[in-house]
C-alpha cells in the first residue's frame, strides 16, 4: 500500500475529481485512490475474476466505487465520468499500454492528467526530447499534446510475480492547446514515415508521402539531409501541415 499510495499522491489534488483506473487487478491502487479526496473512482477491468473479487469493495463504498467489466480499448473512457473532471491513474497492462495511451491522447483535453505506469523503456520514449536516443514517434505525439514528467522507477520486486523489466510512473498533463497547429492523423503519418526509416535522411524517408520531399523541406527551412531525431515537435507539425495541403500525396 505504501507504493500504491505514492502513485495515488503523484496524480495530484483529487478533491472533486473522478479517478479512472484501468486494470485494477486485486485492487491495491483502487484502495489507495479511495483513500484520496476523489469524489468517485471508476475501475475498468476485463478479467471477470478480478471484478468478482472487488465486488465486496464496490458494495462497501456505497456508490463511490464503480466497477466496469469491459475492455478499456473498446471504451470511450472520457464519457464514463459524465462530464466530471477526470484524472486517469493506472498501472496499465503492458501489452495494451501504448494503444490505450494513443487513444487517450486523441482526446487529451478531456482529462486533467494521466498518471500511468509503463515499462521503463516505454516511459523513456514517451518523455524523450529531440536528439535523445529514445526520441521517436510516440515522443513527438506525446510532447505535442502533453507535458510529460518521469516521476519514479519501480523495481520488479514490487510485483507478484515479478516482471523481467523495470517500471516507471509517468505523469502527463494535457496542454491547454497543442504545441503547434497540425492534424493528429497527418502528424502520425509524418512521424511514422520519418522514424520508420530513422537512419535515412528525411529526403528519403518522406518519399512515401511527398512527390518532392526535398522541395517541401526546403520550403519549410528544414534541411533535407536531416534525420528524424533532429527535428523538434514544431518542425514535425510544419511537415504535417504541408502534407494536408492540396496536391500532397494521398
């Protein structure tokens, strides 16, 4: 409980908030969230055995805890709170952590914050900056929409059974507006192409998106000999806006 309370505290002020947890399992973090000033805790669990195990806790909380037996990947999590201010706090199932986060980033303005546990390597990618070895597509999309802060690492010994990897708690605070104008789909296409061939210069990696990537990059004052890890978020957004212009390759 010391660890789960630390995670719950890391989420910030819970007064008047709805906390949404994904994959409560045996309910350690759920209980820590219920100890906060959160008005309501919504726990989404796919495993029927865990839902059954937490049913008594749900009953004892007299409506403050709501267990949702469903697949979080299939849910519009923001709608569950019914318009109340939301903080997501979760030890995410590692096999679906990235697709869950990408879905939430697409509606980041619906949340006050997301305090999430990832494999350490994933957390490093999400919070990486231009030029870092971990900098990639997820780094750009995350930084475009959120302020990311790595809080603390968690040893495998904290889990039963212990995983083979270190874990990291990451705190994401959605920005009031994205760092630069861009369509998320276009930004995903541009970063996917650029980092999909990250060893190549942009004039080569962006050929699948632009008929003349050299001319496009020169117009944007981006060196066509640069590689993906050299561009900052604003530059990627500029390329994404160019992709949205009439005449760009579909």
